[in-house]
C-alpha cells in the first residue's frame, strides 16, 4: 500500500514558492533544509498527522548531483512555464515500505530507485531517467523511508491541517485506474478537467484556505 506522505509546491525559486503559499494560506513557511546530494532546498510545513507541505526549488548554490534531480527541477524552463501557468501545487509524494515491488513493471512511469543521501543512504526515492515528474505529475513520486517515519519534530507546525486534496486531469479515468492498482491510502480525489491541476483545502488558524 502507498500512503500520502507530502504535497509539493515546485517553484522556480524558494522566495516565489514561499510568497505563493503565503498568499494562499496566510502563513509564512520557514526554511527546512538543503539537499546537498540533490542540489535542491526547501521550506516545510506540517499538515497534520505525518503529512506535510514541501516548497522545493533548485538550490543555486548547490552542486549538480550524479543523477537527474527529483521533481523535474533540472528542467527550469518547464518549471517556470508551469509556474507562470498557475500550476504551482505541482504534485505529491507517496511512501511505501516496498519501493522496488511497487515500481516493478512500472519503471516507465516511476523510473528507478535511488538511495539517498549518496554516502550514507537513509531512504530510497524513485526518479525517472529524465528526472521528470511521473506522468507529468499525475502520478505520485515515490519514497521508501526504510521503516523510519519522517520526523515532524524539526518541522514547523503553524496550525495548518489538510482537509481534502483533489486532482483534475483530461484522462481522469486512466489516472483513477492507476491509483486503484497502486492501492493508495488517502489519494487525491480525481475529476475530469482540461489540464492537470491540483487543489488542496487546508484549514488554517484564519479559516479554510485553498492551495493550488
């Protein structure tokens, strides 16, 4: 079974990502960490239970990794195009305790397993060969934390709680069937739409807000 791990706002720069989330949720999400092994960095916000929001961007001061960066962040032209088109809540990550089993036969969607960080791996992440988002972001990115849940202790809790999560997609039936075959716990609800678009209803101290 796959479980919703976190939502991803994929931004051209962290400053733009943080400003967008502030505009949507009226919350200032603090800095999380630099991924020295991926050349990316993020801001993090708890969304209740073990679910959280990640605002992630390429780190201009970071090194180039020996494999494609996750979340399509090597293709900055596409990241900017999606951003300017309003596709900012761009995807989500699902966790599993059997990553190799899940991606077997689905490598064309999810790519291959990469053990990270490189020197002393703590988790495994599936990255397509070209670093793109699985099915353009319609399928989740996959993580295997090797039996150790992501610690919430160092992540900001500003009172935000995820209440619902949805995806509109031109081929909603095919995406829904994929989700069924993956046996996903708490997947986004799916509806037909003219383009891929995620929306999350998030309860905040100031009331219900929508992140897209």
